[in-house]
């Protein structure tokens, strides 16, 4: 290799070292189109998070993100009344009655109000939404098209459906990105919510289905647990003990189903023995139409979520 080749090679090394030093000094929180994105969970501590609405879903998500890297001082919640704000204050979260205050002081804003209130809330905050914001709606049935219609042009909107077990960090959450939300925005949301439970992304068409199977499905499971306990009481077991055993049975069965990776039918067959107690009980459940009733319940809840979406879209156009 001649001298010019050696010099060129040395220059490349020096150039690379200089480039790396420059990268270290860059503010990596600012990139792409100017919005702040944070792919590293360790950077979540810098994120400003707001909640408009102080119901159970907001509380569950707030507890989940605080168990991660988000600091209470960087979270703020607004609600029209003080009824539900006390539990947020107990977590060290600032509260207010001003939705404008929340939007102006946050990077990610969860809109966690009843579906019919979404147009009112978004109309109120719309002029304060900028390209640094990610607006996450957890309102059942409110479509991304409705959200984007109510927000300023090119706003980043994400539709999220959590469920109540987020409160104990065992939630099932599904989100869909709007037309202006990039992959990095989804990655940021996933990083933010990862302590809330299972977090998945999918097409918007799945969100209403998720509402039926998981959002409402939690109540279906509670009804089944209640029926299990009442059956035990009928057969002579004390009520408190029956409900304790029923809840543990549901918890254990769910964990085994999740962790084993087996199909529910396979696990069910492993419990059954020929001529045993379980197959007799399952026969009774099938005679009562449990399977068909459960499928119909998911269908009904899904259709209701879609109906709410149509109503919300109609309301936003008025």
C-alpha cells in the first residue's frame, strides 16, 4: 500500500472518531421531523405525560408507567371534579382541573374520557396541540379517523384499548397508529406502557374486537369466578373461602395458560380423566351453552364498540 493509501486510511479513522464524538454531544431526544421520540426505556424518565380524565383506565395506566422509568413529577392529570383525583395525588402526581394545562405541559397525552366527551375535549385542546405531541385515545369506539378530524392537520394520534388489570400491571393492551404516527411513535408508546402488562400493536379493525374480548372480557371472567364461588357455597363451603379459592383458580389457570403456550383445549383435556369429575362438569357447562354464550358476549360487546364509534363520528361532524 502506498503512502496515500495509508494517509487515507488514517484520515478515515480520525474522521470516524470525530463523528462519534459529535454524536455523543447530540441531543438524541430530537430527531426525524422535530418530534421527540425516545426508543430507550431509560429515557422515559425525561418524558412528560398527561392524562385528561381520571377514571379507572387512566389510573391503571398511570400506575403502570410509574412502575417503570417515568417520574411522578413528570405526570399531570386533569378532571372536571376532584372526586377521583385523590388517588393520583397519593402517587405523587400533580392534578388540575385544566385540560389546557395538561396539554401544554406534556409530550404524550392520554385522552381517557367517555366516548361522547372526546369531541368536546379535543375541540378544547386542539389549538394547543403541536407536532411534539402524541395524542393517545383510550375511548372505546372512537376511531382514528374521528380523532384526526378533530385534531390539527398532521397530528400524531394513536388509539389504545387497555383493560382494568392494568391497575395491577397485568393488563392486555392493543394499540393502532394513525396515518401520521410513525413506527417510532409506536415504539415509544410500547416502551412507556411495558410495565402495564401485555402490549401489542395491530390494525385498527382489531381494536373493537379487543374491546369485546379483553376490555369487556374481564367482566365476563369475573362473572364466571362469581358463579364458581356460588356453586361452592351451594354445596356447603363458606362464602369467603369459596370466593378466595375461585379467584385463585382463575389466576392460576390464566397464568398457566399464558406461560405454557398451550392451546386452552389441550390444557382442558389434561385436567379431564375418563369418567372423572371434570368431564361431568364440562358436560353440564356445554349443556348450558357456556361456549356459545361467551362467543356471543364477545360479539355483542364488539358490535357495541363499533356502534359507539359510529355515534362518535356522527357527533364530531355536527
